[in-house]
């Protein structure tokens, strides 16, 4: 048998060890393990990291059909409750960015790892104050358009309450455009 088979716990065991089903008022099952910088949980499978909501889907419903993505109804990236997940096409996930003709290379998703909380706040404020467009922010900080879009639309970094802070700030005039 290959090395590792004896002591490496099965995926389902490693998965449930990091799921908190009780602390969310909305019924979200929150991933308490490692997360990427867009807030999605990640779990190692073999040598790769997979996003936890995808793993949850496969544990409950079976293999994700080719070409489909697992999306959140609840918009909580760290949520792995299968009842909050649904399958969609990449177009469902990013219709906004495609509609605007700003779909950049998939490789740029790797840039999401560079987004820290401080930077998230900075980018949000810059875009909301029209200091820069989402496309300009994506380019300047080497982030994917979808990462910026999710940030600006409150799909990620919810815990920072960016919109509330922005509205409360003295320089927050013109928030509605
Ligand atoms: Zn949820």
C-alpha cells in the first residue's frame, strides 16, 4: 500500500472536523478551517486544495457535473450547508463581469490570495467613491474582476460590513451614485 494510507483520515472525517453548524442564525454551516482570501474554505485533497462548498456538495449529492459551479444562495463564502448551495454555470456566477466584457484570464483568480482585510477596505472605498472603477482596481492590485465584484457587492468580506462603514464615514457622500 502507498505511504499515507494507514494514518491519513478520510476526507469526510477531515471535512466535518472543521464545520460549525450551530453559530449562524441563518442556518449556515461555517467552515472553521483554512480559508482563501476571498473567504472560501479550502481543504486538501491529495496534493491540491479544493473549495469546501464544492467538497460539501460532492459529499452530499455526488460528483459536480463538468462545467458547473457550486454557488451560494446565502452568499456566505465559508458556508458549506448543502441546502444553501446550488449548481450554476460560470455565466450564472459572473454574468455581470461577462456582460461588461471584462472577463480576464482564469489564472488571475490566483491574485485573490493577495487581498487582505486592509486592502479590501481600501478597494471598496476607492470604488464606491469612484476614485477608480472595478476594472482599474482589479488591474492595479492584480486581482480578478470577480473578486473585486464580489467585494464591492458585499458577496465576500461580509464580516467587515464595508457598506455600513462607508455610509457612516464623513467622506461617504454620493454612495448611491
Ligand atoms: Zn449558508
